[in-house]
């Protein structure tokens, strides 16, 4: 299907050959290109399987819902750590950034006097056309009017939020405020955990302080980064002609580096599992480039598309929602790439999810997994997902599904740790856990195993074999396996 589509596209011969020929017939550069395309297709397919569109829609909703509560927290934190003059500067800078983003303008570097530095612009091919000039002037006038209204609206909203009195909004209002402020981070964590196949989120007593620390300190860190970025660009622009060439690249690279750092930390810290640093670095840089392209595309479309005559200023609303949705979709793609690079062995990533599911069809695989947890339980310890994965060589997604089945059956449970790592231990003594219960728990993962597949005599044999398996397992417990391992180790 993919090869047929490529043959219909007007692409260069060398590119078509790189994408359709076997890897052994290609050069190093063509192999790298082919691998990158296949990796991107794989991640896109995984995103569809994970319902990333629905995740992005939920994240878009919570982004809008959490805007006002988050702004209140930002203003409260600014009052505690920043002087009044710096707060006013921050509010003006935030309003200017939002208005420029909606209007389709970029922030230009300034000189020591605070005046924008002139940037040479190529003459327009329609510069001598009076109608084009008049249309351009009218369009600019409309945007300046919208800009002024947006500036007044944002200033009024921020000043109103700054005067909020928590004592006057009541208990229900405070609860709604807390939900709005933390709902976005909670949705981000759930979405990231879903892509990584993590069935367990952080406990509430860890999640709540973490979220509020992020909400309070995050804006301060971003403000400091924005200030340093602006100072660096201004320093380059005022250092003399010998470094003026670096101003243009710095204007592009500075926000790219900032986005990369933020996404890298998100990919590392938000999922409730260990994340490959190498994969997070690559996934975050790919997502950062995608976000930069989408942002510039949004600005260009707002500045050039003829939508104001049809919808007026309201045209910005659906465009903004689409922009936020695409932003989260790109973030999720970078996370999927992070997971794939960390989970695949070598360059094998095709049909990874299907292979993982096929490997856990046999219910007896639950026995060695539960036995490892029982051994740690007898020693007074517990096991992490990484420890169990090293001991069993099971894929990450498959292992987490098996652990979820054991927990639903009441055989194991999660225990807290000082480093907030999810650990597993037995929920009851090993003497009270029959192997038959362990095997039965696997059928909650694949309920179709219990269903008759037809009237053929072979299915009767399958049922008899399973019954014989359970009959033997009913007479043994996890304690028996632990004791047998201990005796064999001592002998």
C-alpha cells in the first residue's frame, strides 16, 4: 500500500528508491532515511492504536479549563517571589506574547534603547499594485484594532484574577479551582502512562505536592529562561557587526532549545516509570521541531488567510483550538518515539505491540512472575517493574498487563517507596496463594481463551489439558515454589 502510494507521487528517483528498495541495496544515507521513515510510520500507527487523537482532545479541553486557575497560581507565586515592578513587566510581556502569537507576529530583538532592530525585508512582487497596497493597509488596520481589544481584554482579566479572594469563593469554588489547576497535569500523566503501558499513577500524597510545585515554580523558571533568552539575543545584536550574523539563528534556535528542554524534562519525569534518556532526547527534539513548524504555520495562516471577512475576530477561536490540539498531538508523537526508541532492541520495532500480546497468551507465564514477587516478599522486600523485566525478559507492555491482572485478582498489590517508584508485593501470605489462582488471573487479559472456539474435537482436548493443568496447580502454592528454590540453592 505504501509503495503504491509512493509510485503515484512526483518524487525524485533516488528518494523513491531509498523508500522502496531493500536495505541491503542502499547506501548509508539512504538506509538512515528509510529507517527514519519506517520509524515514523510505526510511531504514527502506535498513536492511532493508543487513540492519541482523543488524548489530544482531552488535553486541549484541560488546557483551556486550567488557564484561569493556573494564571491565578502564577500571580500568587509572583507576589511571593517577585517585586511589583517585575510583576508588571511579566504581565506586559505575557500579554504582548499572546497578542503577537494570535496576530501572527514574532518578537524581534531590541537594542539598548528598547527599540526593535530593523530586519531587511525583500520587496513584495505586488509593491507597485495600488489595490494590493490598499488591501494590505486595511488588513493591518483590522489586526491593529483586534490587537488593541485583545490587549485590553487580557489586561482586564489578569487584573481581575490578581484580586481574587479565596475566602469569598467558598469551599466548592476552592475545590473547582484546585481541580482546574491540577487537572491538566493529571491528564498529562495519565496520557503519558497510557502510551508507556503503565497501569498505575502516582499516589495522591506524592502527586498533589508535585503538581503544585510544578505550577508554582514552572512559571518562574520559564520567566527566567525568557529573560535570559531575550538578554542573550539583545547582547548579540549590540555587540558589533562581527556577531550580527548570529542574531537571526539565535532568534530561531533559542525558542527551539527552550521547547526541547521543557519536553525533555516532561518525557523523563511525567511517566510513572523509568524512561530512556537517549530516547527522550531524540523524541523531544523531534517534537520541538514539529511544534516550531506548527507555530510558524499558524502565524502565517492567521496573517495571510482571508478568514476575517467571514468570521471576523471569532475566526481566531477555532484556529486556536486546532493549534492547541495539534500541539498536544505532536507532543504525544514525540513521547511515542521516546517509548519506541527505549523499548525496541536494535532496529526491530515492527509489529511490536502485536508480538507483545502474542507472548502473554499462555497463562502459565504468570507463575514465574508471581514466584519472583513471592521470593522478594519472603525476604521482606518487593519488586519494581524494571527488576521483574530483567528477570523474566518480558516486554514492558506485556509485563504491566500481567501485573495488572495479578492485582485485580488480589494476589499482589502496590507498595510505596521513598523514591516514588512503584513496587509490587504479595497481598497475602504465599501459603494462601494457589498456583491455580495465579493461572486463572491471566484469563482476565484474554477472556476469549475461556470461550469455546467451536465444536471440533480439538477444543475438547484443549479444555481437558487446561483442566489437568489447573488440577495440578490447585495442589501447590507460591510458598511451595519458594521453598523448592531455596532447597535447590542450598543443595
